[in-house]
């Protein structure tokens, strides 16, 4: 083990942060609130002893830079903000592991590493207050839709531009943050898995292949309302029957896709009374896959199934796209380095896609070679105060992530 790196210190600092910014219901570091500002001040204190340049960019992202021999930069990212009543690790584990790695690199290279190392704490990853995730990183990548974001309001009616003004950020200039990526040669991010895959495999760490692409649609079946007593079964145009058949079909579609997932998350029937055949049934379908081609065929299969069931039931079907995002596969060479770092640390590794989106997806979309490392989550749960990871696994992930940082420095030098 590297004598200068202290994973135990990271665990101790995460506990200190929990005591400072959490309460009986969990973490309370919602972006752009006084608690978030206090969290940032605490982070600056932790970094104060190092020879870093620190500043907040136009989108409110915090950057700490250790200048190296080369301007080419290794970016290490995370987010200090949490959802209300959040967990103690989501986002801040990534940043605090980065702090420890900065300490190690600074000590090992006497303040002048071969490449520049930059720690970034993205602003409002969670989107808890305004319903828009990845705010700071999407401003930085250039993907943020300003017209859409300008009108967002929190539950008290405060607009996003006004909330930003309160913490010294000019909404109209947030995309200036893009210049921070000028010399970015690689981006690495550590995160808790937030799902049960590594737990079920009994493995502490995983190399992340990328973030899923998403296709989200509303599917409406149109039949005919008719009296539930007087209408014989063979004379019905039952919109619900056709929709209900989709329920088991999406499991078959997901299965055929290999590693995709499909969810029917809502179902609304009209007229929605006990004495009528359903005239109209609207369901929502959320489909996710890491492979763009497979995602497209999952969607095509769902469409043709809906048409088949509509025809069989003598009803009509219409589709409406609600949202979509392309898959963001990570850099294959960096995935291999991540894999290697994990093997060297704990012997075994699993490669997995990420269902949730992360800031890393935005950085990858901006064209910076990117990879993420996952550490096992107990209960497979996050965004909840019961979110947890074994301390021994937390220490392992800091060690493995530090190895990845060092290997990535070598990779950038080449
Ligand atoms: Zn997170």
C-alpha cells in the first residue's frame, strides 16, 4: 500500500462531514442553500494546506488545481450537494477521495506532478430543488438548455436564476464554465453503485462501462367505453386489455436485449369507473440500454408489440416521446485501467453499466476521455439516510481510485 495515502482519513472526514451537514433524517446539503455554502467552506479548509489554485467557475462549480509539468489535466470529479434527507456518501465520497489523492500526489511529486491535477465539485448534480439534474456539469459541457432552465422554479416559486444570484452566479453566463475543459485530457469519477449488482456478486468494486441511454414514451390505447353489464366479452374494445398485455411483453423485450431494462411506471384509465369498459388507457414506458442500437431495437419491439395487441383487441394505439438521451459509453482504454486498478487492489472486478446518470456522462459527452469506478452499496439503496457502504470497502475504493489516478497520469503523459 502507498504509505502517503490514507483511506482511513477519507472515512473519518466523511463522518466529520456527516456530523456537520446531516441530521436525524440524513444529509441536508441541497445545492445553493446555506448548508451547501457551509459545505464548500469546509471543503476549502480541507484543501488549505496544499499548494492549490482554487476558484468557483461561472456555473458555480468549484475547482482546485495542482499545476503540473504539463498543462494537460487529469480531472477528478464529484458533487458535495445531496438530495434532502440524503445519504452520507452519494457524491461527497468522490470528492473526498479526490482530496486524499491530491494530498498523495502533492507529497509524492513535491508539489509538481507530471500533469496538472484538478479536483472539481460540480454544482447541483442532484437537481433536488429545481428538478434539473447535472446542472453544473451540463453548463460546463454545453448541453444545458438555457431557455428551459431559465423558467425552472422551486416549490416556493423562486426561479433558478434568482437562486443562483443569491450565491453570486449570473445565470446568463453559466456556459462560460466550458472553458474549464480546455486542457482536460481525462476525467475520472468514483461513486457508490446505488444499486444491488456488486452486492449480489459479493464484490467490493466495479469498472463502469458508461451510462445508459434512455427512451421515455407515453403509449395511449384508444377503445370504446361500454356498459360493463350489457356488453358481451366478444363485443368489447377494451383499451386496458391491450395495455395490460404490454406489461409482460416488456420483460421479454428486456430479456432479449441482454442487459437493458424496461419499466411501465404509470397507467391511467378513462373513464376510470367500475361499471365501464376502459375507453382510453395511457401507460408510460421507460427503456434503458448502454448500446444505442439495442436501445433502438428495444423501442422498435415495444412499438410493434403495442400495434399487435391493439389490432388483436380492435383498438387503436398512439405513441408520444416524453424524453430521450443517448448512451454515453466511457473510454475503453480508461475502462481497462480502472479494471486493472481494481484487480491490483482486491483481486476481482466486475464491469457494469450505470443506470443512473452522473456528471461523468456530461464530461464524456463533451469529448473528454472518461471512466467511473463503483463501490458496492449495502441494501442497494441511495437518496435515503439508510444509504451505506462497509468501511473496509470505502478504504478499498480510495486505494483503487488512487491507483487509477496514477495510471491515468501515465496514460495522459503518453
Ligand atoms: Zn451522486
